[in-house]
């Protein structure tokens, strides 16, 4: 059995198995913390393994066992939720993280009468998920260390090209407070989310910057107050002249 130590930002799983679809969604809070949800879709891998006549270790019947093993480390972790679906062969893990844990920056600044939020990163956030895939039962285990995908690494373009050749795709969706006004090197979808093709970012060695804005409640109150003060001041000036 080959043991794939897969962090959200770890390429070992996709390089070994191929036919894997990974979706990441990161929802930012106003204080900079965020909820990261990773979904690993193994339906393509299961289908490909079955068509190639692989042994039962890569068959659909073993998916539940693999998923249970992957979720086991999170049973005593109240901050992490791990679920799986036997219908579509997906494994989903969600966790609250801080900027320091996720390797990103999040800033907030006043832009009267609005508040502007800026999210920036050059890597994927990390959630540790262990999966056992492929190989022959009783075979020698292969241990792989965690790595972080940095979009600007010198070997990022080559890694991305290899993943694409193996029918791998990684989508990274970012949800911001307020309305997103800019998604540098990505797109803004109909739901107002910033969406990135991670392999495209790696091929071009590009980083992520997402900007959003929302009305500042204090600013919204200050605006009418300034107008009222101006009117009151003008009135007092007029009365004093009389």
C-alpha cells in the first residue's frame, strides 16, 4: 500500500493517482480568520482504477474504509469536520484557520464611506488529510513529507503541467466580506466569489489578491451627521449676523 500524506497544499496524491479533482473554498471573516473547506473528488480515480483491473485496494468497495481512516485523526478535533459521500466518492474536510496558519494576509482599511478588505496569498491553505491509495496489499509503504504548493516556486510550472497531463484539476474559491471588486489573476463568478485555477497560477507563477468593499456603518452615520452639522452651523451663522 502506498501511503499518501496529503495536505491541501500537497501534490503527492495527485502525482501518484491522477484523475483527482480538488476543490478548496475559503470564506474570510472580518477579523481575518477563515473557514477552509476542501473537497477531494476521487470518483475519477476509482473509475480509472476499476477500468484498469486494479485489485480491490483501489476499488469502490474500499472507498469507505479509506475515508474512515482519513477522518479518524479529526474525531477529537472540535475545530475540524470530516465527512464523506459513498454516492460520489468525495471526501470533505472543513477547518477554521488564522492567517498565520494559512500562510495568507488579510487587511482592513477605511475607504470612506466604505471599508475595504484585501486578501493576498501565494500558496494554498493546509488541512492534513491522510489517504491510502493504490499498491498491493502488504506492499512496502512509501512515506512522503508534507510540502506546500507555492505558486511562484521555480518548479511550479513543471509540476502544474504534470498534473494537467494526469487529468488533475484544483479549483480555489475565495469568499470575502462585502462585495468583491477585484480578483487579480482570477475571475469573479455569478455568486460574487473569486475563483482561481490553481494549475494556471502555477504555470504562470502568479499570486492571488482579492479586494472587496462594503459600506461602513459608522461612515454611513457620519455622513448625514456632517450634513446636519453644516446646516446647523450655517443657521447659527445667519442668526448671529442678524
